[in-house]
């Protein structure tokens, strides 16, 4: 049995020629999605050229080519406005390939992504199903480390949702507010509280980055000027309609009555395809199950830092200056006689 070839796969940034060669076989929905990535590729180059003027928001895309035919792709998006951390999506196979293994194509795409866009990128993150052992093994080979587990939930079926269309009123003193500059600052401590220091260092985010994760159904649950919980969307490529529900570390008893209404509002306004929560959030899981949400796969967030520890360099100029000063203090000639107060006769 012949072994798969590993030398003829070519990796290139997405360009119009790829779409022209692909247009005959690609589904219309898939083609329009990559047309958007192509526009994002152009905008991303402008954003990286003027990082102090333009925040990083646009995606970038690499294509794997086999005999000039696109066979797979990988998409990356900025994870913060500064562009110091980017999130990768697992490579997508666009068509069957007989001469190359899928793992070989994945590895080639990910390696090229990690080494092509490192001018201003200091760290990378990627989301992967915890049950995909092959993908996790490949990511570990590329230097990624597990950072945080998430639990994915699927919304109730359409029939079940229609039977409970009336949204429950929130308890007295609580209200649902949109995500804006003020509420984003209030939600920020909750978002950071669920992340350990290493994760915060890799993602390098600011409260302003939460504004880029606003969308239909997103907002915060407020009690006066305090935020009890919040819902933000995930901007990962290929995960349209996926939102994240977060709460404070300490469980507030008012969430038992408020969250059922909040969840119904998220479904009605946002119609998400899924919802992510902290993996070990037992009280929140109990409410989701009671409201008809189905437990899905565990998602694992992995990260890789591109920082390199630099050893402190010796200040040669300071060393020379000290040598010169000490050299001037050294006696250059014969020592002078010591003055004496005694009788000179």
C-alpha cells in the first residue's frame, strides 16, 4: 500500500485566483463565506500596517492547494483589538484528497499560520472539542497548552420553545441591559474572574474588547449598578450563533429566578445555535437542564504564547564608564610622602 505524499501541498494566503479555480465545485453558501474572508484579508493587512490607528477586527485565511486546487483552509481572527492575540479555527477540509492525509494538511496549515503572521501577534488560542484526541495531540505538538474547559449546550427544540414563548418577567430589582461601554466595564471583572492569570496574559484583552462581542441576544443582567451575569457572542470563525453565558464566581440566589427568563430572552432575540458555560458550573447547569437545554460536547480552549524570554544584557557602556572612573582613581606614579606633625630636626 502506497504511503500518502507529503511534499506537494502548497500553502498560500487566500486570493481571488483561488476562488476562480474553486467556483465550479464550491457550494454557493461556502463560496460567499470565503468571499467575505477575502475582503477581510485585504482589510487585515491595512489594520496591521496601522495598528495605532485601526483596531484589529478582520479575519485572515490560508488555503492549502493540491495541484493548484484548494483542498483545505484555516481562518484566524483577532482575539483583541490590539491584535496581540489571535484565535485560530480548526482547519476545514474543502474537498476529499486521496494523496494526502487530513492530519498532514492540518499540520501544514497550522504551522504556516503560526509562522506567517507573527510580526505583531504575541499569542494564539484555538477552541477544540475535548473528545477530538487527534486534533488535541496535533495542537500539543505545535506548542499549544490547555487553558480552560467549557461546556456546550444546545437550545430547546423548536416545538418546545414555541410552547413557552411568553418570556418570564424578571424578579423585582433586576433588569436586562444592552452591552455598551458602561455595562462592558461592569461585566469585565466577571469575565476576568473566570480566567486564571496565565490565560489572561495570553489573551491580553481589555474591557473594550467586550464591545466587539456584542450581538443579538447579548446583554447583562443588572441589579442596580451591579452585574450578576452576562451573555456575549463568540466571534470564532465557523461558530456563528454561538454565545457564552457567564456569571460571578459567587452564586447569587436571585439567579435561580432570573436565569429562566434570561435564557428565554436569549433564544427569542438571538436564536443561538449553542451556548457555552464554564465546565464546572453545577448551579447554572441545573437551570439549563430544567429549561430544556441539551448538554453537548466539552470544548477546550488551548493557547500558545509567542513571547521569547530575553536574558538581560550587560550594560557595556556602564561597565566601561566604571572602569574609566576606577582607573582614574588608581595611583599612576610614586606615592607622595605622608605629612607628619612631628619634629623635622
